[in-house]
């Protein structure tokens, strides 16, 4: 499915439109036009309001079901695109940089120009979200849809353009398979910046595809975890277990496992037993995991059991959930879908996680002592963790928060310094 100049078209027009894109995509720039942030905010506010009213339920409900997204959490995400949320986001990320330097130079923020968004397929609404951020910064946006995209992003962006027709020259969507490298290079050659959502291989492929001078903005796969003192209270552990069940550990901010502040294997084992019972209870109260995913997890755990004599790992498993007691201190992806690892990591060894700095994202701290929360939080921040939360807030979304430690709208902008005649600067 293609979206071009506000029209949804079939994929058989792709080659024809790719050839026309070079002329069309630069048209607003060559005319000296700019996209007012206010127009984008107003359109997003209207679209978000329609979604909250239920006007897109038939389109969105299958998405919520397929990705097992909690409806309440989805509505919280949608509310971020209401006027209040977007104005707050822009106030933080797009502060007015226009100022006079030495009485003769105007410094001002401009969009990068043209952004190519290479979206990941782990969340169906992510491609549209990425484009909206590009629009807020004033850019022209080309979106390459992920493989297997359901069409939700195209429908949402199409509706956004219907609400605000001025956006039609700022949004282009193509369903180009990743294997079609020649077509992708055509898109990349037009871009001032390439926004990549995905893991190391996706980022590497993008770097190999673009000119060395083209800016790469990578939102790579991240890993998140909890850090707990052995005497962390049951209530905190219950909150973490509910968070694990709510997200099924599929988000970059989801807890993959728990590092316990101890040197003792016995303390680690007792903690694991306690958390396993809590996780089973949370699982019973939560929405059931898809049968296929549960079966895949059972196979992986069976393989784990077969290799237990080599790894020395102990496994607690029942009803599709598990806790894996490990001897190493590595930050790794879990088996997902309510399968958690637990490892020993004394406070003095937190620095060992520094080697994962490019993958670190969220860490929940589980301790009843507020001072200790702050001490651990500062230690985690020092090694590269960019979000430090309590147990229940690992995957929360709030207005104005950063992406992986940086502000997206600033990444999608550039600062221009222009020597001026002071009397004419008011016209710029």
C-alpha cells in the first residue's frame, strides 16, 4: 500500500512513483515553504480525539489483540497526541532557538529537510508515530513500511492528511521490501536523515545503504531489567510481575530479568522461589498468552532443561511462566512472554553492565529504602541507563519524555547561523 500526495494507491505503481518522487519531494523546499508546527498539532489533536471516541475501533481493535496491547495503556498513548501533550513535547524539544549573536548573526532552528523512516514491525502503530515526530519538526517524510505491515499506519496517516490537507506534500509512504535494495537506495539518496527503528543488523544495513554524509538517527533495540535488594517487599515484586504480564516483555522498556544485590547463591535461589510464586499469581490474573507463543516458550524451556547439566541453571516453571536462575552476570534477552531470568549482581559490580551501554534503556529499582533507591539510581545512570523507575512504571509513557536518552525532534533538526542586517531579521 502506497500513500502519495494524499492518495492511497496500489503497490503496482511503486516504480512509477519512485521515479516521480525526486521532483515532488523537494517541491515545498524549492518554493521556500515551511510546515507550521501548529498545523501538525491541530491535526494530531483531532485524529487522537476521533480515536478516543471510538471512531477507529474496527481498525484498531485487531491491532490491540494481535500485539496484546492493554486498551488502557493504548488510550494513554493516544492521549499523548492531544494538543496539550504535543504542545508540551514541542516546548521541551523545540525551544525557540532564534537569537541574535554578537549583534549580527541570527541563530535559528530549521528542519533537517527530508527524512526517510525505516520502521520496525514490533508495534504496528510505530511507523505512523515516527512520521508524526518528523512532521512536528517540520520535515518532509518518506516512510518505508515494515514487512507484513497491516495497513494501520497508512490509514492513520491518510486520515491525518484528510484532516489537514497541507500535510499531503510532507508524507510519502512506500511498501518497499527490504530485499529491494535498489529501490531503498533511491529513497535514501533523497534523504537528509535516515531514521532507523531496529536492531544492529537494521542499523548496519542503513549505514551501508546511505552516503557517508547522510545523518543516521538510530532507535535500536534496547534491553531493560530490574535491580532488586533481596528484601524487596512482596508488593513491589507484585507490581513488577504485573508489569511483566502486561507487556509480555515485548517492549524495549520491558523487564527481561532481575539482578539481585547479593553474592550468595542461596539468597538468589530464595528470591527466585519467592518471585516465581508471585509471577504465577500475576499470570493467572492477566490476559492469557497466545497459545503459539506459550508453546514456543515451552520448547525453549525443554531445551534449557536438557542442557541443565552443562549450564548449572535452575528452572522454576509452571503454567507457561518460568524463572531461570542463572550463574552469569550477563544482560540478555529473556525467553519473553512471562519467562524471567534472575542473576546475582552485588551493588559494587553494577559497573560491569557498562559494556552494554549501547543496549541499556530502563531499569526498575526495587528497594524499600528511598535513599538506597537514589543511590542505586545514580549508579545505574552512570553506566548508561537512561530511564530509572519504580517497578510498576517501567513501560509508562509520559508527555515530553526522551527516546533512549535524547530528544527526537532535536535529532530531526539543524541549527543555522545567518549573518544579517538587524533591521531585516524580523522577516526571517
